[in-house]
C-alpha cells in the first residue's frame, strides 16, 4: 500500500505483483476495498513501484467485471453513459446495474468511473467525493462540464 499523487489528488493504492487491486482517497477506504478484493493484509510499498494497470484476476468477474473492463477503455477527455456501458458489457438496458458496478468500483481513478454519466448529460453521483468532485475530475481531463452537465461533444456514441 502506498500514498500516490495523481492528477486528481492524493490516493492510496494497493497492488500485487500482477497489478493494482484497490484505490481510494483515504487509507481506511483502501484497506476496506483491498479486503473486499480478498487481500485483507495489504503491505506497504514504494509509491514509485505502483503499477499503472489493474490486476484483473483479483477484480470481480461476470457482468460487473465486464463493466469495469469497458469503463477502463473510456479515454481521458471523454465520457460514456451508463446505458452505453451496459450495452458494451453485453447487457443493453442494464444501466442501473452499471451504476451499482461503478459505485462498487475497487479502483476509482484507475478504472475511471468518474467518466460515466447519465444519458441526459448529468454527471450523476460519485462515491469518492460526490458530484462536485466528479465534475472537477472531468474538467481536469478536459471535459466540458457546465452546471452539472457534460457537453454532448465529449460523450461517446452508444
């Protein structure tokens, strides 16, 4: 476990030799997420040694895992809707299930759930600091956000 500085502030991260397994803005949250991933005894590490990609074998499988993998493919500066992510993960119409998967994302920032927005362009909720933090994160990445809404130009088709 290490405290790592990202473009979105300081985050705690936990990893195995195969990749990242948990990230959160506080030590307590990352320890809880590591425990949920099956790694309750997180060890300290050099922040410079933190890998940049997830250890997919330690993360959820099934639909939730497919959603996380699809979310990881959303490029910086773009967003996708919950519905588009559901379709990409093989379950069109399962936008609410995508919302649940995003809320339980063990690797926020790395698997960029802040890039997933409502179909109407509203930013929606963000469990790691609320909608205002999500808006700030999107703006840092160059997404046009005004009054809690994302400009259609930055939304991926789907």
